[in-house]
């Protein structure tokens, strides 16, 4: 479940300005979504596959790019005796269907840019993603939930202090004093703590969970580089292994990047990648035995040089030193900040002398870049102590900046 503070931070322009309270702005910030990428496919059950009409509807729906929900509804409408004509199938690729996007052209673009043909047609096996928030709880929301045909019946939610997990449900719609008319609700249906089990979410004592009606469900929220959309895309998963492994990688990258997982991972514009990996997954069968079966599990990749991520955040002192150096360069003033101004003629002579001395003492360029000795000469020419500049550079780029232009 999401952490109580796991919401995108919204910056308000203006010095010290605070956002005014509004009628629709009191809820938690949410990331709007504009399309689904699915982790697998659905196929006909044995009973449905034996019906020629069901098979024809399924083949036509797949060919037209319909969602599996649309295909399933069409089959049940034509053959009411088939209650659940489709079942999920685990495959090594992701499913991108036109009807899962408000703009069907986006599905075509994703497959065209990132799809591969590995012998089974053009499929989406691996694609880059960029997350819009630094809180993994926001970009990978998850919960225990029991779904009905049209809506969610029960779901888990943590208390404000994060210590107690409650079982929530929708409150009954209230009626007026006459008991005949439903009261019109503003802002949607209200939620309350479920009365059963004392309002606690305890899977081992939950009837719905034991009947497999309540299950772990989650989704990744992300943008795809090169795909134009103001709304994020979502990828649903019910895999504990996939979500648990993703959390570990989110926390590792966040630790290396000073708490950041949003945006590109390094200066070269490296993103995360979503792909699938074949793993031996353990589960408990009906006899209580641990059974391992192979499954394609969603895998979050971060293909970056870890040493390049080991950098500290720019603190106030670093920012001030950088601003001071930039000001000196723009003003053409090599003197230390706070020094007494010199007469124009004396200042011109000293500036020319410092520049000439720097040029004369500089060692030759190495591979088109200034050497460390050259850099220190220039630093001194601008009136900055070499020790102070090196301390700043170590904080800004890591100790490897002297030998690696990319730092660390």
C-alpha cells in the first residue's frame, strides 16, 4: 500500500506562495493514465474452444485489436452458457492492443518503435520507461482487493500512521427522511472500514482471500520515451515476485541517486526498462506442498554504470560556489568575492598580467581537453583557491573527475 506521503510533490510558482484550497483539489494527487500495456494474453478455455462460434468471435476480436474484455463480453453475449470463456496465459511478451488506448495510434507507435520479431510476429518484449515520481509507492501502487463484475468490493488500506492495515468497502448510499429517495452524493461513493474481522485486513482470517476472491494486485505507472502522451501508461501485475523485486531495485537506485527514481537515470539519458524473465516460482498446492513452476515474470532493469550514480546531492554551499564562479566568469572579474575594487587602469593591468601568466605557465593540451594542471592555473587566475575548488569539484562530480570527464 502507498505510504501516506507517497504523492507527487507539486511546486507552486511564486515566492512563498501556497496553493489555495479548492473544491476538487483536496484529495491526494494522482497520476492520470492514458492506456494499458498488458502482461500476458487470454485464450479460450477448452470448453469455449470446442464451440465454433466462440472461436470465430475470438479470432475476429484478436485480428481487430479488441481488448480481451471486449472479446469476452462478445462471446458471453453470443453464448450465455459460457460464463468465463477466456483464461490468462503466461507468455514472454507484453500485449499492446489498440482498444486499450484512447488513441489507438499509440499502440501502433509503441510496437513500431520498440517491437521485435523473434519468430512469432512483431511483439513487445522489452521497452524503456521513465517514472514520473520519486516515490515508488506512487509509481507502483498495489493492494489486496476483491473485485466484482463491475467494481471493487473490498480492498486493503493502511492507517495514517502506516501501522494498521484495514479492510475497506463502499458505504451504503444513504436515504432521505422518507426512506424512499437516495441522497445525491458529491464526489462519488464514500468509503468505510469493513465491519468483518474488526475492520482489519488479515488474509489468513479473510473468507474472500481464502476463496481466492481477494488477491494482490498492482500496476506500474510510467511514460515511454519517444511516445507523446501527457498521460502515463499502466502495466498491471498480480505477481508478488515481480513487485517485490521492483521495490528492491527502486530502493537501490533511489539510494544511489539521493532518493530519486524519476526521470532518466544518468547524464546519458538512460531509462529503466521493463522486460520479462523466465523464473522458477514456488507456490503452495492444495495439499500444502511447495511446488515450483516456470513462469515469465515482469522484470525491471536499470542498465547503468552504478559508479556513475554514486554522487552526492548539491547542497547550498555547492550551489553558492557554482553561482559565484559563474558570476565571476560573466563579469570578467578574477578577484575574490568581497575584495576591494581596484582603479580601472590597475585592474586592466592585473587582469592582463594574470591572463598572460596563465597562458605562459599552462602545460600543453591533452587529447583536446585541459589537463589538471591547466585547470588549476585557470582557477588561480580567477582568484579561487585550488583547495576550495577541488573540494567543490569532489562534491559536484565525485573524486574521479580528475581522470574521468563524466565524474566518479
